[in-house]
């Protein structure tokens, strides 16, 4: 695995060791020139990160480079014949480009650039130093200073107020806990094939967020992950669970805007300021706090802060026991509503505790924690949730969670058989609905199974509408309804619904992905490129976005640009599935064949990306093989097959009788 394609954060290393105005990239043969450039820039007051000088003692070298590129405000490239031929310089430039870092190049000679370098540097600032450094340095210094000017603080001179430090960055698309993985089911079953190699719970890659300023909604609050202050620091699953449940509770208040979990937890472990968080999430307030748990004793502290002036609006500390945790959540939610003066909209509704068994609740939280951190096995999740419902068979949320794990495990990792998994998942959902017919999450997850696994649109639509009638703000139901509209060619409706979902969860990359999908299939290519570019600015490194940008560029008859975009894709399967599409259009069939042959050696591709393989063969005019893979997609219940009817690359196949036969099997004729 290429370390420059992975985000890593070794314990004990401080972000200040990596942050700089510019990361200096150079070939070893240009080391003396690089040292001169670095010395002159630093003499002017700029902060430059240069390896090996700035690699912390004891740090893993490649990991240090990754972190330094991520934390630097720009990349400064010593551009020469040596660097063009350097593999590690190419990776550093690619990494910076994928993170949307500005790139400044100082050119030492007239060496021709490779196509990849031309693409990566197409929007870069260049300084010509072929006549010597003395003439070039003043301009380079001024250009770099202007580039990073004003970027060092986002506080307007006020002291930064960092988010409480926690152990790990958020990398996953996990559901809100009381939603009990209904959102997980919708996103996994709707787009599971987007990132299989990262685990079926993986959704986001940690990175710097760049979002244009927006006017915050007055009645809006982001619930930040509460900090674990327990003595052994081993209760993070509990503190995160508390935050999740508060998000769910507050999101049900009419006219109170509460960003969903993915967006609120995006800042976990990042030294972001409140103004930055407020701008990105478009909120006027944040709720933050801490949890100290010892045995059954709890101390929960919470405070509501006004983002605009960093003032504390309300704070409270609760000393309770585990049995009182749901009552504390209700108290905090009501206090927030009161402090925001939205009580005229209705207080937080009294609710029955999801479970009266504190051990079952802890097992439930322990099972869902791995979904946030890409850990834990399928077997562990199933066993833990089964234990929770054994301890409390009336724990409806745990039944919904169990159904989500069954369905997600089958769809993305091939656990079990279709018949067996469907039986277990639907049985769990029916148990949940027998306990609570008004559980919107169970209805939305049932809709996902009907649509993505069973391919039966009618009952899926019925369940989605039931979910939305119960909870009009249920993110899983909104997403599912948009996904169905997209699959069925109602692109304007799909975009409207996913825009609504995006407002709830602005840092969930899949919302942008689905809007881009709709634009691509509707032929609105410029709009699709714009929305996916926006996604990468907000969530750099999000899986399959580069692949989809490549598809859009290919549709614009720009195979060179498409190839460069496909090459940036960080998902290992799609990194292989994209380039053959562009290479075939460029007439480079031998190269395409080589990459395709490599893809066909991957089990995750052969057993999980039949639809994408069909696209490759259709694109090269091999109709018979395209249909072979489409038939295999039907046999595998590949959720990607739901895109078939309106896929631009498959359009030439649509008049073939085999095309209509497959659609009939999928109830899409």
C-alpha cells in the first residue's frame, strides 16, 4: 500500500510539527538548490517544511511526509528534469493536488513535462529560475506570501478556541445511534460498491475542509463529539454515543437545524476554531461537553456556545448514574431549546427510554463504535448486537442496528446468502416495528432492502413514505427517496432531495456524489463537474469522487483529463476500473488491457463490481462481454445494476433485446 495515499496520525506527534506555509518538494539531485530556496524563504518570514530536516525524531518517514502535505497551506515544487523523473516527487505533487493544495513551481530548466505533471500543474503558479535564483527569488517570495496571506488564522485576531482534543479523526459514515444504522443501510445499500476495499462502513477520509462563507441559520446548533474524561480514556464509545443520541433528539425539533453526525463529527481531533466550524456547518451555535464514567457513575458536562462571539449561552454539569443517561439527554436537549428561545416551536417530546437495561445499551454502543473507526469484524458486530437484544428483547433500536449489519455485510462483503441474510434482516426489522410501529428508521431501512436488495420499487416507495410521514427529517428516508428517483430517471427530483440531504449533512460526500450522478445521467456535465469539485474541496480524498469526475470528463470528450482524474482515485478498485475507460478512447488498448487484467485478479472487483466491468467492455464496444458482466451483476444482486437503464455508456446497448430482458428481471422494464 502506498503510504502517500493514506492519512495517518501517529500517536504523540503534534500538528505544529507539520503545519507550514509550504511543503517543499524536490528531487534528491536538487537538494542544494532546495536548501538555498528554503533558507531565503524562511529569512523572509515564511514557514517551510522540508524533508529530511523537519521529520520529527522517531517518526515514520513516509507518514511524516503525508501529514506535512496535509497540514501545509501549499506545495512548493523545485521543478527540473530531476523532479519530473522522480517517483517520490510525483507522489507528493499528486497528494497535494488530491487535497486541493495550491502548488507553486520554481522552474530550473526546460525539461519537458509528462502528461501527469502537465495536468497536476495546469493551474499552478510558475516562477522561471532558468537564469538563476537571484532573479527569481523576489517574485517567488512575493507570490508565496500572497498565496498564504491571511490563511494562518480564521479568527480575525481573536485567540483561537480549539475544539476539545480527542483520540482519533473521523473517517467513517456511521449512522446516528438512535437512527440505529438506518442511514448506514441507505448509504451502504445505495452505494456500497463505492468503497469496498475500505470496509463497508468507510465513507470519509480525514482532511482539511475548505468551504465558502455562508450565513448561519439563526436556530441552528451543531453537536460536537463530547470528550471522554474517564480515568483510563476507554469510554470514547460512550461519549460518542451520547453525542449521537443528542443529535437525534435535537434534530426532531421543528425548525431547529441540526447537522447530521458525519458533519458534526468531521472535526473530531482537528484543531478547528469555532468560527471555522460555524462557517462550514452553517450554524449559529455549538453544543460541546465531556463525559466522565466510572462504573455506573456518570458526570456529564455540557455547554452551548454562540459561534459569533464565543460566548457561553448555557452550561450545566450532571452527576447521575447509567440508568439516568436518557433523562440527562432529555434535560440537555430541553435546555438547548430554551436557550435558543425556540420553545414556541414545542419542547422536546417526552420519550420512553430506548432500553431500561444499561448493559444492553452499552453493548449497543460498543457494537456501533467500530462503524466510526473502520474497526471490528462483521462477526463481532453481529454477536454483540445479538447479545444486546438477548438482554433486552424490547430494545427496538438494537434490532434495527442488527438488521443494518446483516444487510450491509452481505451487500458489501458477501457475508451469507441473499436468502439467509434477507430473512435475518427483515425479521429483525419486523421485531423492531412490532415493538414500535412509529420507528421511522426501521421503515426507511426496510425500504432500502426492498429496493437495493430485492429490486421491488413499489413496496420500497411505500416504506419510504411511511418513514417520512413519521419523521419528515429522517436522513435515511430522504436519501433513499432521492436515490430511487435518480435510478428511475427523475433527475430534478433526485437533485432536490439530495440537496435537502446535503443541507442536513454538508460534509457527507455521498450527497454530492449522488447529485453528480444525476447531473451525469441527465447530460448536465458542467454542473456535475462543479458539484463533485465542490465535494473534493469540502471533503478531500472522498472515495470514488475522482472516478466520477473522470466519467464526466470522458462524456465531454476529454480523455486525457479523464485519465488524470481516474489516476487520482484513492479507492483501490475504482483506481483500476477508471483508467481503461480513458485509455481505450485514447487508442492505448495495450495499456488498458494490462490494467483491466489486473482488475480481474481482484476478488472485490470480480465479485462486487460486475456493473463497472460491464461499463468498461461497453465503452470499448465489446457488447457480448458487457452483457456477460451485466448478467453476472443480476446474479450477484449488484446494487450498481440499478443505474443501468439511464447510464450514458450503456445507451448504445439499450436497443439489444438482452438489455430489456435484464431490466425486466430487475422490475425496471
